[in-house]
């Protein structure tokens, strides 16, 4: 298994992974599939500089097979804010995403995160603890030019690539990218390895089903959205976390326990569990439990995004 070191890693027969330790907030992975005379890029990075560095490292495999297609696996900025770096180098690149992801992308433009990072007060101090290492100034988000629902098979230089929509789960329109001829899957944020999954959309049962789908497929090499490369065991680990949280949060919602109180309670259980106690970003349990509550009760009102980050920071401070 490839070591978790920064940069481009060749996997098998024209498949590459671009990894960014430590895999925490904003430090996402990307992928490259090289065909005969054309390549597919799976996701861009959180800002233009990071994406430019990645594309420079890809120069060798791209010399005879320039990027013809770019898939954004979902709407979070650490997987799409760098799109314009790709289109500037390869005009006419087709940007693909699910319809739901394309609809969701404008909700959090780069200018919003730039403003939050630069806020002179407590809000800025909070957001800089999560995103202060990234530069969002001047980014103009390039939106998808081709969208789809459910499944889409594309040809990349003679290679059949399957795009499979598995959201709403992490976000509204998550997509995994399957390369059948090498038994490789690029999962986007359907997998966090070594870090806590965060469920912005849900329901958690959809995410569990996405893991079950991947486990039913002939996949051996797994490139997660965050963290080191993994295999089928990594898929099972994420599935187990999500199923555990869904069960525990559902029971507390039915008992009438406040969502944040439930999150702190479940967080204590997770920290004492050998399977989950070492996961990074464990404060995300606050968002995950709230998402369970919201999906169980349409009248439940989630905190705004600033309060969600405050709750995550509060859990990690104790």
C-alpha cells in the first residue's frame, strides 16, 4: 500500500492518487486516470495554489494525455475550488458532476470562506482554526458543464469509467468514480480514512448504503476523499462508524434528548471504543447527530454554519 505522503502516487495501469496529509479539514485527495491520448481528473483542491502545484506534479503522465474531463465528486470547495486552474490550462475541459452537486456548489462560494477567514472578530478566529492555511481570495468557481443523475459511463482515451451517484449522503450529490479495468474506486468524501466522516446532508442510511454498494463491487484499490489509500477494510470501518452513530442518535432523538447533548454523550462512547477512539476531527459528531435529528424530524432546526463550527470546536476542546 502506498505510504501516506504528500504528492502524486502511481497506483496501477494509468491510475494515480494525489494525497494531502494529514487529511484533516481542507486537506483533500484527488485522482487521475490516464487513457490513450486523454485523461480524467477526479477533483481539484481547496485553492488555486494547491491545485497548480498538483497539476505541475502531474506533468509527466499528462504530457501525452492531457486532461479532457474533470469530475467533481461533490460540492465542497476542497474538491472543486481549483477548477479554474484546470480550465485555464486546458480550455474546453468538460466538468462533470451530479445535478444535485452542481445545484449545491454556489451555496458556499469561495468569497464566503475568504470573508470568514478575514473576519477580525471571534468568527474569523474560529474559522482560521479550521481553514486559515488556505487562500480563497480571488477564486472564481468554475461550475460543471455536464451533469447527470444516477449513473453515467464515460470514455477516457478508450477506458470505460463509471460515475455513480450515491448521495445525498456527505452532501446532496455525492459521486464515486469507478475504474473497472484496475478495480479502483475514487470515493470523494464518501470515505474519510483516519478522520471522522462529516454528514452535512444525510440520511446516514444512504451513506451506509453507499459503502455497501462499494463492498459489493470488484474494487481493491480505494482512494478516499481524505486520508491514506485504503482497501475494502477501510470501507467497512467507515460503514461501521456511520451505522453506530445512526443507531445511537436515533435512540436519543426518540427519547427527546437535545441534539448537542446527544452528540456529547455519543462522542464519549466513540472515544472509548477501540474502533473509533483514534479518529481525527472527532468534534464532527455534533454535525452528524444533528443531521440524524433533522432527517428524523422535519421540524428540527439545525444551527447555522457558524454555530455548527462552534459546537465542533467545543467538543474537541474537552
